[in-house]
C-alpha cells in the first residue's frame, strides 16, 4: 500500500503537471470506487473545474477544485489503497488495462486513475469538509510536521496495551506509516514490534520518534518505495527499496549484527525483524 512518502511523491508530480489545468470531462469505468456519489453526479460536479491546489493528508491525496458559477469549491479525496495509481498521460494510444477512471484535461492530456485490485477510492466533498471526512478526521499528526511532538507521542504510547507496531499502523498517534516504514523505523530504533506501547521507555520513545522522522524523510527524498506495484505519476519506480534494512529481507543477514533476519506476524501483518537487534 502506498504510504506517506509514495503519496507525497505523487502529490509533487501532479502539482508540477496539473496546476491551473481544467478537467473538461470524465469517464468512469468502475463506479464502486466512488464513495459518496453516483458516476453521473460526479461527472456533473467535477467537469469544467480548474485544479487549484493538490495537497495531502497522511496517505490521502487531496485535490482542490475551483468553483463553478455560483457553486462552492469542491475537494476530491483520493486513497490509493494497495495498487492505485494516478498517471499523467500524453499519449492516448497507451491505455492501462486496469484503468478505472479517466480525467480529460484542457491541455489535451489525461489523468488516469488505475487500480489493479479495485480497492482505491474517491470521494467528493465541499471545500472545508475534507478534514471531517471519515478516513481523515481521526488521523494523528504527520511525522514531518511540527505537530508531531515527542512528549505527546510518548504519552500516547504509554496509554496503550497494543503492540507498538499496531499503534503505528493505527494512524491515530502518528499518521502516514504502513507496513514498510513501520518495520524500518522499529528496526532503527532497536525496538521489537510486539512490545506493548505501555512498556516503551522514554529513551525508546525518543529513539523511535527520531527514526520515524528519518525513514519518512528519506522515503520522500528517494521518491517512495517500489517493492511491487507502486509507481509515481510518470510510471517510474521509487528508490527507497535500495535502502531497506529489514522489510522484504527475511532470512538475509542483518546489516548490523550479521545474524539472519526473521519474518513474524504482528498486528495481522507480515513483519521482518532482527531477533538480536530487536530483543
């Protein structure tokens, strides 16, 4: 599933390409991806609007659309889920077989929403309502924001009996981390993912706080991680997979202690650890 660095990379790509372009028409090929509207209503409400700004909240991509006559401005909320892709297309002769929605732009290009597994979603709300959307309202602060504070993070951990990995995946204490970056952050902090939040020491919380910020920042710098499906809006792979220290490396040797890494299951997710470095 695309995590914060991947969605941020897509946001940057789309910002570079689509600002001030107009959506002239839309064709929807998989209506179930729409969460709160019908295909006809979606086309009617979005067509002829200008793309004014492209933001992101956690793993959600937020596209701000201009007003249409007397109507209020709209916001398109997109969650890529596991295999969703937003591709800027210049050549109409190449159509992805997993195309679910196509936006026809005034510039003559297309914004294609492709999704192999059909889990990705789109919702349309009035501007100002995006922060109340059901998937966004309860999100915690982002690791790269000033709102992510060590004291609050530590207090939140101490209140929970859940495993530390489950807490990171929950998105309420800090948002944007999924399986890949949680494994990497916990390894760098030397913390076993099954350790309960209430058992985390202040020093461990400080180490984890720092490692979360670092892996997310590095992930953004490397344009995300392509372990299987992820591509940016130009169809290119990310580069952080070359820097992974544990994720996807089960049975390979730990870069630090040279012992074999192990794959276990934590919070219903496959999890790679070093049993020596993360006791």
